[in-house]
C-alpha cells in the first residue's frame, strides 16, 4: 500500500470516528432538551449512528448513477446485521 493511500485511510477513519461522536452527542443533547426518555434516546441514536454510513454510500452511489451499488449496500448491511444479532443471541442463550 502506498503511503498516500494509507494516510487518506487514516484521515477518513479519524473523520468517521469524530463525526460519529458528534452525531451521538448532538442527538442526545437535542432529545434530552425535548424531554425524551434516556432509553429512547439511546435506541434512536444507535439506530441512526449505525445506519448513517449506509445512507451516505447509498446517496453518493445513487447520485453517480450506480443504483445497484446503493441497493447492494443496503441489502448487505441488513443481512449482516440480522445474522450478527442472531448469532450473538444464540451465543448469549447458551
């Protein structure tokens, strides 16, 4: 891997982590100011936070005329999430 690619990867990873933190803090503060219960805030923020990357990829790929990539990303994400949750539930049940 060339150094420029690795540097861009690190910058992108840092921006992703920083943006996720800002999204969670902002949503939590907004919901808290509106008097929404903490459990509902947590569930909603986690749901939005885990879906935000898929939405970004879907919007970008749709805008560039690659609708199949957008659909594949959404389907793959949902399948992976379902299988991971079912697997963790099975491990926790034992």
